[in-house]
């Protein structure tokens, strides 16, 4: 079972708790890490999971799979909101906070586009979201 | 198992059985099998319509293996000349993690390098490319290229497939899949190199998860370009025909049991194609009828440029014969033992002196020849590289890898000619304005667009997921389009 299935197979409460624990684990590990810049306290498995979800979203948009795309985008929106809050909490990373906020906005716009079956717009927004992810990873890898 | 599923499997199995027993080969009827399915199975390389009329019919993808230094060929940097010998100012390194093996040295330039502007466009060329420089007004520069990774293996794979790890189809395979073949007697996607393959080898022209029929076919040097293509002397034409028929019948039986085995389908196709290619391929690469003037134009009269020139002259002949995607990897000149590619970590003057001489006249000749034959308007020539090189020196007079900012260029149909897009910073290290950055996905999206393909609509469902050539990225560089 891949990590996406591990997460999405759980109900919402357990899933959210698991994701929060991932953040916390990242924070605990980061407090022990020595002089690694920048250490954002974000669990790598969580990032991989978000990337997987984004891959799935892109595919579902291409296939015009409304239900699958909506499930992916709602999940991503939740995660980006948490990421945004996390950046606000740790401070000092305005570029990370900006990209997380941009991603939250994009996922909200994606939700609208998919809900209205505007797959052309959803495809373009999906590329923007992927680019935002890439920019963040280039900055903080 | 519910009724629908049961009947689906039953009908599907019977359909395939009928197809197999009726002979799933061209010219044989296929009752019970949908046209699209039969067409895909029997003739995967049949010509297909693009999404919209393309500007070009063929692509010549010139991979400059080893990564040439843009700032020694096209991207003149006066500030680098002034600051040579000094450390790079920290402001230029902001946001970069320099993890390349050579570390951070002082800025360096070759003191013997000279520069000149050419054509009405006034494009700068160094003294290393005197022949190509004459085509300044035919070329479209992308001086804000960037990529990911700082090692050849992964960046070459990304250049060709869009991903850092092997497994995805190369750009040529996507073109082959989306457009089919322009000549039933030749592969639609041909790969050539002089002397050496790039790092990673055939994964760079793989069909990845696409059916194997779409992978690149390697053409070797010599009169018989495809390994083991020729019929052995002791086998008559009739014997070969009988053997192939027997093999075909056995393969069809195998196909009935393993209908999703695209390797087997590709093998059936390849035997048939091979039979036709026994005649077509040697003729396509036979330069015997080319004039001495043409050969000279491609640099065939010079030992340094002869091997590469030979490939480019073949490329023109393949374009004339309708081959869609010709992927040429720059190797090294015949007899050269020290310089094997553009990877100049040390002694860049010698390395680039040899490599530039190897490619300069042949590429200039190719552009001249295509133009003279009226083919440049329907062909796209792409100078592509896995990354560029750093403005700081390595080992005294070499340069390290630079994925943050470098130059690639295109020439051909549908482009603004004599045009330059984007720029690097004053030292040639990073793309100056990130909003102008052109990643490999963007190059792929643009090439596909010029062929009439929308990269967002060029999809293939693999493991339940819709995949496309530009992964999750890609934007067409519209500013360079005519």
C-alpha cells in the first residue's frame, strides 16, 4: 500500500490526526537536528504524500473524473491550510508562507473549476499548483 | 463476479480469440473487434491527426552531450570578463545550494576568447562557432533555460523524458505515439550518435510506459544502419520470407493469450518493419548520391567534423523521408581519446575548441541545406543540453555544472527568427527573472505545440493514471512563436 492509500484509507478524524502527528514528528526531529538550514520541521513523508495527491489530482483532471479530482483537491486544500499555519507559527520563512498561501488559494480555485466542470481552467490551475510546489521544494529542499 | 463483469470478460476473450484466429495482421478482417482497438493493435504507427495544424512536420533534436558552456558560445558576459580571477559576489549565490562536485572557485574566462555580433539581430557568438554564427537571423535563443539536478545522468534523463529517474517515455516516443509514422518503411523515431551514447544510454529514447513500438530506433554509422538488419548471405529471400511467416503465426498465437503484451506486439511490428527497412534504411542513409559540395557543407571533408556531419546529413535525408523525430547525440571526433563530450571540468579551451569544431560546420550546413530545400519552414531544429556551466572556474581552466541558467536554441518553422528570449544574470549563473525561466517541460510543451500537439491533451492512461509528456508541468513559450 502506498502512502497515499495509507492516508486516504483512513477516516477524516484519524487522517487529520495522522497528518498532525507527521508535523509534530517533523518538529521533534527538527529540535534535535544540528545546524541544518533551513529546517522547517516538515515531515518528508507528508511532502511525498502531498506530491502523490497532486499527481492523482492532475490525472483525475485529465480524465475528467469529477469525484476523484474533488476528493484530491479538498484533501490538498486542508493540507495547504495546515502548511500555511505551520509557516505562520515558525515565522522567518516569508517565501514559504507566500507559496503555501498561494497553494491554498489555487486549491480553492481548483475546487470551483472542477465543481463547474471547467476542466480547461482546472488543468491550467493544476500546472500553477505543481509549479508552486516545485518552487517551494527548490527553495527549501 | 457480477453478470456485467462476467459478460465483459467473456466477450472480450471471445473478441480477442476471433481476432487472433482470423489473423491480427494488416489486411486481414477483424470481426468483433472495435476499429480503434484493431487499429491500435495492428498498426500502432499509423499516421494520426494532430490536435491542430502544426507548423512543423519533423524535429531534429540535437542533444549536446556533456553540457557546453553557454557563456563561451552564445551568452557573452562583460562583467564576467571584468571580474575574472575574483570570487563570485555572495549576492549572486542567494538561494542557491552549490552542491556540484567542483565546489566554488574564482570567476574565470578564457583570455583568448573573442566575441562578435552577427546578422540583423546582432546576436553574440564567440569565435568557437564561426559558421553557425552566420545563421544568427535564423535562430531563436532561449537564454533563460533552467533545469533540476547537477549530475549528467539525471539531468539528461530529465532533458529527454521530463523526469529525473528512468521510466518515463522520451519526447520522441510521445511524438511517435501521438502522430504515428510519416513513412511506413522507416521508424518514426530515430536515434543517432557519433561514437558514444549519452550517460544512461537507451533510457533516453525509451517508450517508458507507452507501448514499446514507440521507442527510438538506433541508427549506427556505416552502410547498414541497423544492427542485424541485413539478411545473412546464406539465407535466400524466399527462406527469410518463410521463416518470418512461421514466426508471425507463432507470435499471433502468443498474442491471443497475452493480448496486453506490448513487447510481443512491438516484436511482430518490428519484424515486419525490419523486412521493409532492409531496403529503405540503407537507401535513407546512403550518402553516395550527395554532391561533394553538400558533403563539404556538412564538414565531411574534415576529420573533426566528419562523424557528426555524417549524422546531420543523414538527418536531412530522414526528414525528407518523413521521419518525425530524429534524436542526435553529440559524441566525439573520430580518433579523439581525451575529449569524449562537452563536459569540460578542466581545460575548457581545448575541450570546447574540439567539440565546437565538431558541431559548428555540420549544424550550419544542416540549416543552410534545410533552408535551400525549403524544409526549414517545416522542420524544427533544437539545440538542447542537460544544463550549462558555471561562471567560476574548476581545476584552473574548466567549468562546473550549472542547472540554474543556460542557453538553448531552436530554428525552424513557427518561430520568431533572430530572436532572443530571457537572459541570465550579469555573470551567467542564474536566470535573471524567474518568470522567464524555461524548464525542460516548457521546451517539450513548445516542441509539441509546433508539431500541432497540445501537451495537455496528449495523454496515456497508465496504471489508472492519465500521464502526459510534461508530467504535471509545462507551459508553451508563446513569446518565441511567430
